[in-house]
C-alpha cells in the first residue's frame, strides 16, 4: 500500500555560503525546535552556494535522519541564485526565506503567517529603526539607503533588505526568473547579495500582488567572518555601492518600459 506525501504548508529556504561559525553556534537547532512544534506541515531547504569552509559538512550532519530537511548544492552564484534554487525545489503553498544567522529568529513567522489568511500574496519582515547589534555606520547607512530608495522605488515599503521574507510559491515562480541577477551569466566571487530584493518587490507591485510589511524582531547575530576576504566595513561599503547601482538600474529599466513586457 502506498501513501501520498502531502505538500507542506510552508517551505523554509535557507541560503548558505561560509556559515560555519553560525552553524557551530546552533542556529539550525533553533530552527528545528520551532518547526517541530508547528501544527501545520513544513519543510526546510538549505541551499549550499559552494561554501569553502565546513558549512556543508555541518549541515549534512545536522539533517541526517531528518526527512523534512533537504540539502541542495549549487555552483557558486550568490544569495539570489541560492534562493532561486530553493524556490524551484520547494513544494509548500508559501515560501519563507530566512538567513542562516537567524538575526530574525524563525519564530517571527508567527507574525507573518496570519496575513495570508487575509489575502496577501507577499508578506515581508521589517527591522524597524533600532537595528540592534549594528554599528553606527550601518545604522546611518540604512537611513541614507532608505531615503534614496524611497525617492526612486517602493515608497510605501520601509525595509526592503530584511532577510526574512515570504510569498506564495506561484508568485516566486513567476517573478524570480524575471530578475536581472537570475538572468545574468556572470559568475560572482564571494557572497554577492545585490539589491535583488528591491527588484523582486518592485515586480510584485507592478504585477498587482498584495504586499504586507510586518515589524519583526531583529538583532545582528552574524558570526561568519569568511563570506568575503575584506573587513566588515569595507564589505559593507562595497555592498552599499553595488545596491545603489542596482536600484538605479531597476528604475531606468522601469522608465524604459522593460518590465512592461
């Protein structure tokens, strides 16, 4: 007699690139404790973006014997590529993206989930004003980024860069292939984040999907020091410049009618 495997209600996607220290700190234990007490079905897809440290080994050891977990290996492509790989493998009605460091703990899903019952298609976390654990440079930079970005795109959304986001699976499958970073053939080095979140939310808005922003708990807990060879400040400045360029590119494409196609 065969049994039918029901699709989970939520697919949790966790991208991974050189997260050894965060994994040793027990972040996946936190994820598992929370999900194990959920009354609805779930699955966890951990996408290893060709990590060069012990991340893959630690993940494989953790998920051994856990049928609801899946480890996906991809050629190095950066965070957007890792998220896209998870989307394509996901079976849940709703997809939740969360960062490995759990700066926003997965328990904050309790705040996002109810909005789907009210007809929303995309529900995202917002870190608010405090950004606990961030340096003064990052806090000031976030204010500048927010001000400039809202002048150009998504004026009603405060925080586009929080790593705690969710959407219906059919929305992700429709929108993600349209992202420039997914279509591009260039091979990134290191941990490329980009402002793909901005383009994703902009395209969701243009497509008429209902977006809800929800305040979530956030405290910088990232222990990884191997995502990029440069120091934390240099990495932040480089990423900020890259994101600024990405936002301008999205706006120019929009003005040219590129997304109307």
